[in-house]
C-alpha cells in the first residue's frame, strides 16, 4: 500500500489576489496627482486693472466667476460681452438664471461670492447692469478681480 496516489486529476490553482489592493491604490494615487481640474475656456479677452490694496480670496470653492470683456472671436462682435462658464451670455439678464442654476446644495446665491473679472477697457454700464441683476437675486457678495501692484 502506498501513501501517494498516482494519476489523480489536479485542479487549477486559484489566482493570488494579495497584491490587488496595492495596485488599486497606486492607480488611485496616480490619477489623483495627474488629474487637473477643468479650467474655463476663455472666450473674452481680459486685461485686469491694477490695485494696490487687493486681497486674495480665501475659499475659491465658494466663488462663481463672471468674465466681462471683448470677444476673442471677432464673429461675436466688438462690443463687450459677458462670459458665464464656457459660454457667452446674450445679455446681462442671463446672469440671474445662471446664478440660480449654480446654487449648491444648501447654499443660496446670497452665500456664494461672485467674482467679476472685468477688462479695464469695458465701460461701467454693463458692469452696473450685471450688479443690478445680481442684486435682484440676492447675490450681494461681489468681488472685483485685479492684478496687484509690486
């Protein structure tokens, strides 16, 4: 009588998955480091004015940016235009609807800072119209973006 049996069918060994969590975390860290946040594609040209008492914004997650400047694409005209995210607004009246759409969960337009990035060659009429529309929807926290002097 022998201790070992010959000719028995052997099954396929299982796949070793002990290194799988390490690989997943390496991929996770790679994508966290390599990914960039979406930047706004500029459709208006802006040369910000210079300010000597400018303060940086603390929490940029709580800021909506409105760009007012002259269109880069000359087919859009030569008059100053308002850019909301990645599109040009038809008029300043679109600002209110855009701002309401951007309201975050639990936060109203009153809680979120609106930063106006305005070209220094743009007249105050369009800026005043945008401010009036923001005031109508209770978006009262307004910031003007400027370059700081040395």
